[in-house]
């Protein structure tokens, strides 16, 4: 019987690790062609915040909106839930600050539609808290808990 050595197969996906390079070659070196997950979240949050802020701008006053990856939770945190946002009321020359926490919000959303609905819910509820009105009045797209 002839002793044959098996030739190694020439596969691009060695050891099942997936693609080795970018799926799309960028036009601008060093800059991804497709938006990152963070950029998509920021764009969606900006669209929602802009529409709500534009409607209530005269009653809200100066509000800073921000997105952070995750909240810094103290060691003595009493609840099992991670906050989705933070609202710090301004005083004097210091503006009110509404911070959305990207990772906890993304973690609770399965689809882009879920993410958009959750972001809208968080922003509307915080603005309603700030204005002292019902969330249903802030935005007609808001669907409260049934």
C-alpha cells in the first residue's frame, strides 16, 4: 500500500475563527466603512432627543444630553437593576444633565425597533419627570406600560 500524506486543505477559515479581515474595505484608511455599534446608538439617541427637545425647548430650558457606556455603580448599591439613565437637575448657571447609559439599554433590546422604543421610553420618562407632567403628554409615540 502506498504511503500518502494528506495534503492540508487550503481554507480561509482555519480553526473556525471566522473571517480574518474586514468585511468591507474602508475608503478612508483607519476609519471603519460601516458605522460602529456606538455610532448607531448615538445617531438614534440624537434623533430621539432632538425631536423631544425641540417640542419642549421653551419649558425645558438648558439641558445637556450625553451618552455614556455604563453607569458607575457604588459597591453598596441596594437593587439588582442597573439604571438606564441619570437625570441631574441644574441650578444657577449649571444646566440640567440627562445621561443615557448605552450598554444597559442595548442589553435589554433584542432588535433595532426594541432599541428605538426603549430609548424613546427612557428619554420621554426623564423629560416628563423634569417637567412634572405625564409621559403621555411629552411625546405621542410613547407607549406606557400596560
